[in-house]
């Protein structure tokens, strides 16, 4: 932008600007280029965390840091290098690796922040959500929507790690968060294979008559890997048989939904699972809002802002708003994805640009 | 009502009434009590059809009446005794038993009327909906929403019968129906175990990214018995374990839904499946709108308008608007139910009265 | 349709058909052509009632028929000649001319049927809706949504006539109607210029904080002619100034809406007002659902099903489903319109065909 | 919170924390109390800006700072003292005083940020929104929803000031903003009394048939003071007559709405106008989300977080999330209000606490 409105530096102007400061004012004309850019210019940067780096640090935390009331969770937040060291993976999203040692319990609490967990490996932990014990196993996507009491316990002699996703930065920046402590133990140490929520809700195309009221977030506590894998497998088979099923050639994908509405699982977080056939490369896209991927299985690469990064199982990367990105599958590549798309869409800020389209 | 507005019969009045007739007019004051009753007074009556009567007549039709273009379907409509012989099970709904002999094909057509099928016994027929072959087996609930081409074919040496439900009376009375002939054969004689719609959509809590646009009717062609049965079984188990899951003590029930919205499967028809434990009796209810039940398994009774009817497998009964009804389970009693509730609710005419409540 | 499925007339077939009758059954194959036509073939016919015929009969009714409890209203229903003499202007809609003599009162009642009034001429009557007195004057559109108590009284020495529109046929055919008597007098004989509903709600773009809950029907009791006329006038002026504002060249139109949603005023009835510049002719359309027009001012013609009818002030005509129609304005032509479009649209049966388009 | 999870400071722990830093990680257990407080603990503070301070600084800016391309607007943002000097009145909202000298033009641009203006005094400026000139006068509330080109020009020999409200901080923090320059002049210097949007849309209870598609933001460019004042006057009159109309005794209030939906004017900003009778005091409330008031007329006080501030015409105050507040009217007190409530409600974070309730 030119400087049409930047007047000569005079004593009168300085007095004016001092007056602004004294009165808690700040003029638009000195900062509009930064405040209102031509397109989003995120402070957050595209970044990749390697599972090979994350897991050992989590394991050491398990040795050195006890889990318990006060700190609440042995969760290590991914801090976007552009965001000043805060544990924000993006301006809206929190992503952490959480680690629970053998026989440990993370105490119960609840908060208005919406939370999920995704398990890239391991098993043996149950998360207890409003008293309903939910098994956690590799490939499962697990929900703890806002204001539900929840705690975790590890029933085995092995530690377990997983990732947590929440809207903590959004809640913090916009001052919307409430928090309440619950039991120091989990309220039910039973270890059923399927939670009550699943038993009531995980029947395709069916809804219990005892649950006809729509809910803000999904009543399903666990989206099991067996279903996700089957859905992706069927999409690729249908594609092979010549029928439309995938989102692009060789690219199967599902969105996790709230069965009472068909919409996103929680008001602020979208979650999906993507599978690329070996050799597939996605088109380059820019989207408003930030998104995080974790590689679940396979090898490949992500191109973010023009830079290519090799990725493999467990690796996590964040793509801030409007940064161009694409994926490349060296082997079949399975990826879990979450984003702040519900925030962006509900407020009508969504835009997508497909390069070359 | 009293006769305050019924004036003396004079030559002048007769002349006035003749004038009304000549000008295609009809005064309210002579008919308001009938037209606008204190509560719904349906012409349709509560009625029970016995499967033991229906099936032999369908079988004989199979011997005497060829299926083919023009008549389109060997379907025999249940004609509510209160509706003058028309094949209307209620003012809004059509219910028929359809019969397809060994190796027969019912030709393809499409219509704006919404249709479903429910299979109380048998197997061996595939219904082909917009080119997608859908297996029909006992306990399955199958959809043909408005304006989808569909035909049926029987691959076996055995005949098969099932019930059809449509909104034909509603469409006919309100002049909303379109109809178009398709192929005289079905367009795909393949006999896959699962239809493409199921393979894409029947993964609980998941939605394909290739299907993010909401649809007026469900994209699921077949709701399989295995899922329905499992859902009901889990509800009763959860109840036994002390958790809320059933709609009333001993009464499990699911609604078939459109997974893109969580709402009813089609804009005019609701479908549900109910299971009563042995010995359970439901409360007596009155509801605006008409509903049809078919006994799927077990023995019991229905009380409609104060009259008790014993029911068993295959029996079909209709409950018109505002007629009080309750169910009694002699053995465990499984019932399929469909109704015009979406019409009633979308137009805000719904009311329910639970007697004694 | 051909007769593929019409088998030879044999004793066995007759026995089968007798069996159908005995068991309250009716086969599809003998009647599908009528029940499921290629496009809507309404029994209702396009018809025009002349105000010059209607008004004298209403006036004579005023002399001969007292208004009061039991008959409730001195309302004379327009009986579509295709519907067997019933007072149905179409399968879904009721339209009547109502007449109230000097100093008369029509007693209060309420019903689930949705009602409105439109005033083509006259003034001096107040309709009292849930205790809120609403003045009725030429050009006003007045609402009595379902289950609101209402009565009318004439404060003057002159009689007054207007038209009523309701969903009586729909409610009757589908058994959804409830009715309750209220006071034999109106509960408030005050004659304010503006009703309380108007004073609270008729401020453009504003909503009272005391009324943030959305309502099924509009909270506005009277849509005044001054606003309707101004809106149409502005549309034609904007068109003259070269800006998009009209629905077609020379054709201004507004829809009456529920301000809490922006949608139709009541769940079953749409109401609009149309103004055609002198000389304008509309395109020929077919629409699913039935609609009624009353000429408010001016002269012109309506073409319905290929037949042209001259129309003038007060004339009422009905266009059944899928009958082609167009309007021609000899002078500037003002028309009030109502229809069952909300029923058709909420149930996803809407289709429109513009001829030549 | 206690320190259960704060382990002893050992070399191993320091090495772990250094590893976190090196890998762009940040543990939850050291910061959860700040990040996830028991209830919102906004950094933003309650603050009052006096019009008597603002206006002279704006006037001096008019003398010293030219308006034009680059700086775009002579707008001076209110910088919440808790937010480090940034021109954010709250974490989501921008509020500025804008000043346009005699005959000046502010050039056209558009941005995805949603904007409005409210005029506490003066007249003579037209804002041109997508080519539609909109007069600005005392008491008017004017909209510039996201991505509409707009510029302003002053036709008079007098300067004019008003307040701007936008979602700039929200857009900036969440990286959703786009910006585009338009004409250096406004595209239409006509000065009509009413804009085209008003002429099409400001007819109560009516919607043009040319505008049946719902829009994300309101199509009304100006909400005129005459309507706002009339609505408030009627509410207080109705209250005097004994009818429910106000939001609390002596407290009239309206919300500005999008007539296509009945909802808020823009996806991120709610706007209302409140009138308190002399002597009225509101109950003390806490609400999630931030809100800004400007006194339009009268004298009174606001109590925020327990501190009482006298307020008079033009004064602006902000109430951050969950800070308790109430209003007191010394004279009749008229206040314009805007907030981020649509953000909070669409994401299901809304909560309200009325003290003593």
C-alpha cells in the first residue's frame, strides 16, 4: 500500500498520536496493511513434527512427571513455531501427545473446550466419559465434547500414547472456557469392549427412539477403526468397479459425523480420515482455516507452502490458513485429519482455491 | 352444535341455496360440524388384515395375473373399509402385498411417490434402484424414494412376497404425482450381497467425502435386519444393565433415518421397528396422523379404539388419526411400523395424547 | 398404458377378485393409470367466480341467515366444480366470502386449521385474535394461524364482506383438525387503529427482544395495504430507474412473511400480492399445487388450461395443480394470491414448468 | 490448583524441557490453570471511552491526516487497555470513531470482515455499498457485510463522525480475512433519501419475490432511526397499557435482523438498541462473549465488574466475557449495543448468569 494517509511527522501529529495513546486509541491508517491483508497471512507456519521425536519425549515425561490433579494430563502440546512458543498448533487448535503409564489414572474433569483423541498405536486405556467407559485402540477416533466429565486409566503393564485435539486456543483467545474438577479417580473402572454410546448409536441408518432429540455434539464416544477401514476399502473397491465413491481418483475419504444431524462431530472441530492409493498425488489447495494431519500408516510426502517433507507413521503436520498444500503417497497412505472448519463455515468465512482449477 | 344459524326453511332461503348451487358455492354453516370437528374424526377405520388371508390371495394372483408393463406390479393394496373401497390403507398411505414368482421381472419405472418395501419372509429378489441392485431378505427395510427408477427380479425358483408402502393416496389427493416408464427389464441383473449405496453409506458415524451434499431422502437402499436386530438387542441389554436406552420399560425401538440429516428416510414416510419384551403392554396413545404396523415375529394383541385383536407374524393393522391404541406382547413381539408422521410434523399439526398421563 | 397385466376374465379370476373384496383389498394393476398418472391430473378444475355474482348472494345471506354459535360464520365456500359439490376451492384449500352485517358479532372459537382474511373492499370490522383487536380495511391481509381464538364484530351501520382462506380440505382429508368454542362475544370490543401485534412487530428489520423465540406462524395480525402498495410501487420505480427489483419486466410482487423466520406466514398457506403494469403478460407456467387469485384492482384476463377469462375487481379464480396459466393486464392489474405451496415445498413435491423456457 | 504434577527440578527434567523447546513442544501441566480457567478470565478489561475525549481527537485527525488510498479510512480504533495497545476493543471486535471532513471521499474497497456504522450525531455523508448510495443520519444503523465494495463521501461543508464496528480482531487472529481495493472515488455520488436496498426490503412483513434466496447477511443497508424509535416507543406504550412487550419492566429493546432469516444482521456481529425509562436499573448479568454499548441519548451509569461509571451521550464502553454488568438510567437512557454473540451462539459456547436469579 502507498502512504497517502501517512502525514508528515510534525509536533502536532506527535501530540495527536500521544493523545491516542493516552486515551487508549490506535489509528487504522498506520496498520491497516497488517490488520487487513489481501489474503490471510497467518503468523502460524506450516510445520512437521516427527513421531520419532515426539514419542521418546513423551516416554521420558512418563518417567519424570507424575500424572494427577492440578496438571490433570501428561499432555505435551505441539507449539507452532510462528506463535511465540505458545502450545497452539494453530490459532484455533491444540494438538498434544498424551502419555499414560502402566496402571495410571488421569483424574476426571470437564471443560467447555471440545476434545477428541486419536490413537496411532497401542491399546489398553479406557477413557470414561460421563461415566461411560470407552476402550481406546489403534485407529479409533474418540470424542469428549464440551462439558462432559472424563478421565482415563491404563489397565495394562504397558504405557500408551495418543494424540489429543481441542479448541483450547480458540476458547482462550475468545474467553469462552469453563472448567470443573471431577473425581480424582475415574468413576467406572470397567473395561467393556464397546461403550454404551456405541451400543446405542453405532447401527448404520438407525436411531434409538430414546434419542430423538438432536444434540450439539455426537453421542458416539468411539469411532472404531474397523468401520473406518471398511468404509475406505469399499470406496476404493467401488472406484475399481467403475462407480463414483471417492473424492478424487485414488483418494478415499470419510468424515466423522454426529448421527443426530449428519454434521460435524463437535461445533468447533471437523475430523476426517483419508486414504491415498500408492502413487497418488492430490491437487494443490488453499483453504481458509487451519488443519492438522497425522500419518496413520504408510510413507509419502506433504508439500506445504512449496516445501516438500517426507512423512511416515505417526508424523504430524499443521497447515495454517491459505497456505497451499498437497499430499503424495509413496505407498498406500492413510491419514487422520482434523481442522477448525466448523468455525470457519458456521461464520461464513470459508473459501477454497484449487491451483490450476 | 346447536342450530343458531339454521334459519327457517322459506322460499327465499331455498332460492338463496339454489343460487349457491348455481354459482358453485356451499355455505359453511350447514356443514361446519362435519368439516371442522372437535378432534379428528377419521373416515378411515382401525382395521387388521391377517397374513393368513393375504398371502394365499397373493399366491393365487401369482398364478392368474402376469406381471408386466402397464399394470407394472403384482401389488394388492389394503383398502381401508372406511374409505369406500379405494386402495388406501389410510388417507395418506398405501400398503400392499407384492408377489413375484420364480424368475419373474417387474419392469422399471419411476414416480414422485415415495416408496419402501419391508420383507416379513423369504428372499431371492433383487430390487434395482437407479441401476444399483439391492438384495431383499427377511427383516430388511428397502427404500425407493421419489423419482428413482426401480424394478425387481426374482432369481430363484421360489416365489417371494413382501409389503410395499407408499404415499400414493396423499399424492393422488393433492395432485403432486409424476410417473415415467423405464426399461421393460431391470438394467442390472447382478445379485451382489450388498448394494453400492450400502457399501458407501452403511458405516456408523461416517460419511463419504464424495457425499457431503444433503439429500431429501436417504441414500441407503437397504437397512439390513442384522443391524436392526442388533440395535434392539443392545437396547434391551443396556436396560437390563440399568442404563437408559429403551423408549419405555421393556420397549426397544429404532427409527430408520437419512444419514445425511439424521431425519426421516423420506419426506412423507417415517419407518420404525419396535420390540416388546414378553408380557409388556404399552400405554394407550392417540396421535395425529395415521400409522401401520406389521408383526414381524411373535404373538400378542393390539387394542384399537377399545377393541382388542390378537396378532401374529405377518399381520398388518392400521391406526387412523387420533384413534387410541396400545400393544400387548404375549411372547417377545417384533413389529415394523410406518406412518405419515413427517407430513404431520413438517406442517406442524402433530399432537399426542397419552391416556392417564 | 397397455393391458399386459389384465388377464383373461375367467371364473378363477373372478373368485380372486371376490376374495380381494371380501378381504378389503384392491389390486394396483387395474387402477395404476388413474392412481399414478404421468403428471398431476387434478379432479379440481380451473374456475372463475365473478364478484358480481358472489357479493349479492352474500348480501342475501346477510338478510336471511343469522350469524351465531353453531354455524359460527356467515361464510360461503367456493366449491370447485370438479370436486363434487364440496366447499373445496382445491383439494387443499378453502376459500369463502364472509359477510357481517351492521353491529353483528361472529363468536369466538379456535381450530388447528390455519386461516387468513383478505379485504377487497369495505371497512368497519375488527377481528379479535387471542384478545388482540385487529382492524380490517381494504387491501389488508389478516392472519388467524391455527389454534388462536378469534371472533369478528362490525362496529358500523354498513355490512362488510371479505374473503377467508383456510386449509380446511387438507385438514379434513388428513384428519388433523381440532376445534374449540370460545366466548359467544368477542373478548375485546375496542377498535384501535393498529393491533398490538402490529405495534410490536411491524418495524422493518427490527425484532423485539421480548420476541426472540421463533414461531411456527407469523406474529403479525395484519399486513396493511399501505405497506403492500408502497413495496410494489418501489419495485416498479426501481425497475424504471434501471435496477433489478421486479420478478419479471413490469411485474412487481411481494410475499407476506413470518418475520421470525423470513418464511411463509403459516405452515400450510403462502400468500402474495402481484402488480402487473398495463399491457404486461406473464409467461405461461405449470406448478405443482393449487393456487387462488383475487383481483384487487384493474382489468385483465387469466388464461387457464388454454381458456381465457376476463377478470375485474373482486373476481376470484383457482388454478389446480399442473394446469398451465398466465395473466394479462389490460389496465394496471393488482392481484392477491394464496396457495398451498408450503405443503408442497416442505414435502419436496415442488416442480415448475415454464413453457417455452 | 495444587502442584501434584510439578515434579522436582532435576537435570533430567531440565533436559526434558529443553527437548520440548527444541522440538516446538509445550507441556499442558505447567500452564493448564491459565489456559483452561474455571470461568472466562479475559485479558480484555471493562473500559469506558468518553465522547468528550474521542471527538476532539477525531477532529484533530481531520486537520492533520488526509483520508485516501492506502490508509483507506480516518478511523481511530478503541484499544482495550488489557490487550497490549492493539486496536481491539475486545478479542473479537473492532470499534472506531471515523471522521470525514467537508467534501471528502473515503475510497472504495471490500474485505471479508463484516462492518457496520452507527451514527450518534450529524448527517451529510453517504456510504456507497456495492454501488447503492446510503444516507447516514443520526440514529441510523448501517451495514457493510463482508465482501461488499464500499466507500463514503461527505456532501456538506460540515465534518461528520460516526462509529464503525467490525470483526477485525477475530478475522486477524483466525486468519480468515481477504481485502481488495476498488475505485479511488465512490462509484455513485447521488444522494437519495433512501437506498435501493431499503426501498426493496424495508416494508414490514413483506419480501420481494425477486429476493427469495436467503442471504448470509442482511440486504438492508440502513436501519433508520425513525423505525427504531417507533418500535421502542410502542413497546413502552404497550407496557403502560398492561401488555407484554418489553424485555423487562421499563426496558424496551429491539434487535436488528436479516429479514431473509429473522436472524442476526451478519454472521459475526449482533446489534441491538435499548431504551430504559428514567430510574430503571437492569439486573446484573454475566454473558459469554464481549459487547460494546454507545450511549445515544440520556444520562445514567454502567456498573462493570463492580465499578460504576457515569455515562452520557456518545460515551462508549466495552464489557468483556463473563464480567458482571448492569445499567442505570438517570434520565430516559437510549443505548446502541453490538456484540460477538453470533460467534458465541453458532459455536454453542453461550451461557448467561443472572445474579440473584
